[in-house]
C-alpha cells in the first residue's frame, strides 16, 4: 500500500459562527464516501480532508448542510 501520498484537500468554509457549526461541517465531511478523516478549524475557516473524495462531493455536502465551501487557495512558497 502507498500511504505516503494520502490525498489531502483544504476547503475554505463560510457561514460557521460557533463550535457547533464546525462540528456539523466535520460530521458531514466524514460521511462523504472516500473520506478517511476531516478536521475543521473555526478560527481560520478551513477544513482539511484526507481521502479520495472529489472536491465536488465535499463542497456539495457542506452546502447541503447550509454552509458555503470552495477549494482553498494553495499556500505560496512551497
């Protein structure tokens, strides 16, 4: 198995106002087929997802839960 190159997607999430919102986003992301793990940072508004789910499926799950989502801009300099 090739675990060294696990797919990682970072989404910018809008509409989160509290820890409950972050928990909801985490829960819906982990239910998307192909997701191995998800963590959401309320302060930065970013969700980091590992696994093989498509970006469209991830954003669709976030939007279905009442939040906004888009692919986060990659960090510069790497």
